[in-house]
């Protein structure tokens, strides 16, 4: 079995093998995230929850992502000298996790020269994602069943930390929001003018006031006014 010192050299070997392909190789520094939204080369004292690495082959980028929970070796996985892989990862999380994700990106971009080789810290049994971390919420149904705009917007906010937002769901969210907003609009109730108001209107304009025409939705009024301008009406 390869020991920890040998594993520390594997990343340099991966880079050397990638160069032998004859392609131009560029490796971006690995980045880490604690929330899935903000990515930094370091995360301070916090344990990174996600990592990503990008390798460029002749200018074409290959990016690989991994979660800490699914990459961390289990407590019983040991190195050749008896140390626990999990302890090594937790002592230097960015170093170990960073090497792990860069090797994965290099393998994907240069598979013909690196092959499917697996290093000892990757071959160790992995920790499964905890069941409680699996999001089983039916977000699509919640969007469809939202009772009003406020409830829909709260659902959309809740989807962000759950990393449940997708392009298709954003389309559904916007469509449902427009639907709820249209359903919530109501015209102002009409009222009868008082005798004084009628007399004042007749004295000023020379005729009785017409019945209100604002019983239609705002977008219909706008269309009606645009049509009137085309016909030479009100300008």
C-alpha cells in the first residue's frame, strides 16, 4: 500500500502525465465553499463543504465538483503506517480536499494519459452523505400550490440554501408569480357622484360625466390608450 508521503507526490505526477499529451495545460487553484454560492481559495477556520477545480486543455475548461461529506474517508480507513485517512483530511482539509478535486479534474481532462487510476486516499471507504442532508422537498408542487405572491416568494427564498433552484424552476416560479399577481388585482369599486360633484362637472365641462371606463385590468387600459393615440385621439 502507498503511504501518505507517496500520495503527496501524485498531483505532480498527474501534471507531468498531462503535459506528455502534448496539449497546453493550465490548472486553476482549487476553490472551496461553505454555502455552495461563494467560492474562495481558502475558507479560514471553517471546514469546506464543497470543492471545485478547473483544468484547461488547449483552452478548453473542465470543471469538477465534489462535496466534503461524500469525499471524506470513513473513520476506519488507514494508511500503511496505521494513521487514519479521516484524521489526515480533517487536520489539513483544504490541502487534502484540494488535491483530491484537482486530481479528479486532471483525470477527466486527460484520461488517455492518466487513465482510471485511483489513489490510496480515494480508494479508502468514503463517508456517505447523511440522510438528513438529502433534500426531499417537492419544490415543484410547492411553487404550483403557492396561495399568493408572498407565499411564493418565501418558497423561492427557502430554495436557495437548499440548492434547489434550477433554470426550469425559475421559469415556473416567474410564471406562477405573474399568475398570482394577475389574480390578486381588483379594480377600485365605482361610486356615484354627489349632486354637488355633478353640478360642478357640468358647469366646467358642459356635459354630464361619462361612466367610468377603468373596469378593465391596467394592461388593457394601456392598450386602449395606445389605440386611441393611433387613431388621432387623446395625445
